[in-house]
């Protein structure tokens, strides 16, 4: 088990800690939960940086990292919906995109030669947008600002999904063409 994988597992373990603070009766509970979210975000950046810089990527990390990301994303969205912070359509829109990404990843890995959908700038911008929108809630920006940021996040996620869909089709077709030759 290398350091990037340990950081990814830490991110998964931080989810119940986030939930504990978010749903607690502590004063500033959302701020405390937000600090846990920030810690998870820092561990996400660190694990990717360390894995690439020291060339210690593993199959476990390639699979576990996006799972950790999606679990945290769903945790944030569901908790925000249950507290009435964001409308449910935001959860549904991003949830559908994330489920389609999971399905596409499984298809590529299991049926298309263990290919992995690579992350790219669109996905990174979508993630940054999600972090910005989430932190606008944590740090109590006016609700109109947070709402606009979450709407922009949905739009950026749709753009990222379209981009990933194009890459998915390209990888799928290349694999099929290789088999046909």
C-alpha cells in the first residue's frame, strides 16, 4: 500500500466524519463539515500529485480514486438536499452524470481491454466548480451566489460529460477496430 492509495482511503474514511459534523447539533456544524471536505480535497490533490511525480500509480489507485471522488460528491449533494440547501434537481443532474461515468468506466475496463477513461481539463474544471459551489455554502456566501455557482457546476458537469462521452466513443471504437483487424 503506497502513500497515494492511503490518502485515497483516508478520503473515503473522511465521509462518515463529514456526515457526523454536518448532521450534528454543534454550533457551526456546516463549517466543521466543510473543513473535513477541505481536508478530503487536499488529500485528493496530494494523492494525484505524489502518484504522478514519483510514478507510483497502481491499479488499485486508478480504480479507488474516482470511487472516492464520487462517494464524496454524492455525500455532499445528498446532505445539501436533505437540509434544503440545494434543490434536488442538482443532485439528479450531477448524479446521472456520475452514474453514467461509472457505467462507462466499467464498460471500458471490463469489456474494452481494461482501458481507463483518463481525467482531463474538463473534468478538473467540473471538480473545481463543485468545490467552489460547495465552499460557498460552507463559508456562508449569499444563497443567490451559491445557487448560481451550483447551476454553473451543473452546466460545466454536462460539458465535461459530453467531452468524456466523445473520449469514451473514441476508446470504444479504437478497441473494436483493433479486434476487427
